[in-house]
């Protein structure tokens, strides 16, 4: 066997072993405070009750007529699904952590150690989601069982596959989008205001608060050009059968484009940010 091929194979194996070690350590870190993690996970289910009563009041005032093509049951099912999608795509503290490490100089450890910062943070988030869904699997199953009457039925296999694909891409899109925002810390000392604006826009225009179908004319068109809808609205709408056929294929391709776009943007921001970065002290 060619010596260069052996070296490349050995190098790949070493990198895989490194990333597996990083993932294992990240999983162990998430499991240190299991009780606190489990309690925090359970508390996230409380807003469901508020949403059920809120939309019950809204539809009672409208004599039960559908709103933007959604019935009362559709709205509850949609909100339950957005809880799942947001659990995949939300990256609490990611952007602020990156900006803070750039500001206080702790980002230096990624420059002197053979560990890629973006890859390390990605594996940390994978570990977080694995632990979260392991803990939340029971409560999610119970909530969806109790609320099964709000769903029109189980979708076909193709729709479920598209839904799962959109969830994975929602996770990747959420990670690389917020990581890109955090990288702005290489150029600006404070990014908290920018992060607040992003979170505000994301809450409204990702579909987390209400389906973007409810937006009128030009506003809906504008929001559909943004990547935010793929963080919450799109996967939920796919599961409910609101997006089918060519529109579904087109939506998945556009979502994949946004994932690739922010992956490249994040990598470029890291590459050029490190070039202009300087830190002093221990």
C-alpha cells in the first residue's frame, strides 16, 4: 500500500478519534447536573397550556372559523410541532459565548491546540441535543399522546422523511447562523444588541409565535425570502401537510442552500476574523 495513502488514512482515523473524544466529553458535561437539566426541560412544557387557552379564546371570538386556513386544532398541533422544531434549531448562548471568548481572549485556546473551534462547538451542541431529547422523550410522548386529538392523523412515510430531513437542516441552520453572528465579535466589541435584534426577528418571523401564513401580502413574501422560516415554520407545516409536492421539494432545496450559505459564511468569518485577531496576556 502506498505510504501517502497510509498516512492519510491514519490522519483521518486520528481526527475521528479526536472528535469522538470531544463528543463524549461534551455528553458527560451535560449529564453532570442531571436534575437541573431535567427540571429545566420539564418547565419548557408549561407554555403549552397557555397556548391552548389563548387560541381557544381567539377561535371562540371568531365563532370557530378557520384563520389563514388553520382550524383551532391545526393551531394547537402547529404549536406543538414548533416546540419540537425550535428545540432542534435554537442555540441558546452560542453567539454570545463566541463573542465573549473573542473579547476576553479565551478564544486563543483554539489557536494553539489542534481543535477546530467551529467543529468543537458543533459537537457540543450535538451532545446537548442528544441529552435534551433523551430527557424530554417521555414528556414529549406524554404531551403528544394527550393532544393526539388535535392532529389530523399520521402523515405518510415520504412526509415523515421530509419532516425529519427538515429538522436536521433546521439544527444545522440554527447553529451556523448563530455562530456567524458570534463571529462578528472579531470586528465589533459588543454584539449583544445585534443578537437581541436577531432573537426578536427570529421569534416573530420563524413562525414560532404564529404561522407565517397569517402575514398579509408583501410581508409574507418578504419573510419567505428570509431563512428564519426554516427554523420553526417549515418543518411544522411539512408535518401538517401544508406544504406538499413541488413546493415541498423546493422548500427543502432552499433550506439546504441556506445551511450551505451560513456554513461557508461562518467558516469565512472565522478565517478572516482570526487573521485580524490579537490578544495579550495569559
